């Protein structure tokens, strides 16, 4: 993570780690790790695009046709996993921390669309 990606007042990577069991106990402890797994700008952009498409698919699922719900995880994971396997060259945190990882995707998306984190 570059210094331009760090949000002032936020705990940086390495300052909070897993508890004694090797697992993160809180999302606040997990999110700095999440950011270290998303340092490649193309990967972050793919995550933001994928999360935007997930939101669009969920809205369309409610307003247009329920089958859009099927597309939501496909586009979300599809874009994110391309980012991880092709650009980050790492394994998505989804496999070990599915809920924290999902929350991280939405927090990253929010930070980008509100201008708190560079796109």
C-alpha cells in the first residue's frame, strides 16, 4: 500500500494482526490486511467495477427480474478474482474470511466513490 492510499487516522498494515488463533476477530483488525491484499491499482479498479455491478444486479433483481440476483455473485467474484489472480498474484481473502472480505469490498467501493481512496 502506498502512502497515497493510506487514510489518515486509520490503522496501517502490520499495526494490528490476527489474534492468537491466526484469525482476525474484528473487521477493524482485518481491513488493514485487506488493503495490503489490494495494492495493485488495476485490481482495486476491478473490485470497484465488480462491486458496482453487484449493486446494479441487486437493484435490478428487485425492480426488474429476480434472475439478476444470480448475476450478482458471478460479476462480483469474477472481477475481483481476475484482479487477484492476474494483477495482485495472490489468493483472495474470500476463501479464509468470506464475510470480512465481502465487507471489505463494499468499504473499498464506498471509499473510492466518495473520494477517500484513489480509483
